[in-house]
C-alpha cells in the first residue's frame, strides 16, 4: 500500500518538473500580464449602440462623447447623429448609448424612426413616444427648465419618473438637437 502512494507522489513530482523544464516561462508570463493590467491608468467609460466596437474603454479624465466614439472605432452607418453632442463632457463609470436611425429589428425597413426632441418639444409632443406619460413629459420639461438642455441621452435617468427600464424603452425615440 505504501509503495503505491510513494510511487504516485514520485510520478507527480516527475510530471511537474517535466512541465517546468518544457515551458519555464509559464509563471513569469502570468505575472507579467497581471502587472500590465494593474499599471494601466485611466477611467472606465462604456459605450453601446451604433458604434463599431461597443465596450468599455480606459481613457483620461474629462473626455467628450467624440473622444469615446473615436476610441470605439467610430459610428456605424445606422447611428443617429442627432441623438448626441460630440462635445458633451462625460462622467467616468457611466454607460453611454448611440441611438439608431432605423429599426434594427426590421431589416427591410428603410424609413427612419419617428423621434422627439427632448430639448425643444413641448409635453404633448413628448407624449407621442410610447413610454412617456403626461407626468414624465412634465418632468422632462421641468428638468430642462431647471438644469438646461440635455447633453446626453443618459441624463434622462436623472428626470423624476424615468428609471432604467423606461430609459431603455425610449432612448431610440428621442434626439437632443435638430
């Protein structure tokens, strides 16, 4: 019985030593990758929607939407350039969305999505979008009166009555400028 246990231990030691001789850089490569990831500096900004490479990017502070779009490889041909301001300053840690002009679920449709301007349209026009009730429309008008024009779509989540679910439902149907 003891001979079998000792044999297994010796065999395991030989296999481990053999792997270390065949590829001695295994441990040093893992450490190098870890130190590279730790040494990267910058703030995390996430972008979704109509960009070439959606994802999270580490960038310096005080970047603009244009900087984030450029880091993500640029806009797709379906991006709605009325739904963002390139010079809008972004907050680190947030996720930003580039809306589409056309409905992505209908590949045969060549008609643009009907949208409302959250910076200029009145409450009645805002309510034409499914998901914007009269109270939410009033809150949007009150918010922009108190805080100025919306610079990003994500500011809609700061409006009373608009949570993440409502924001996701309406974000393709609003624009920021004409």
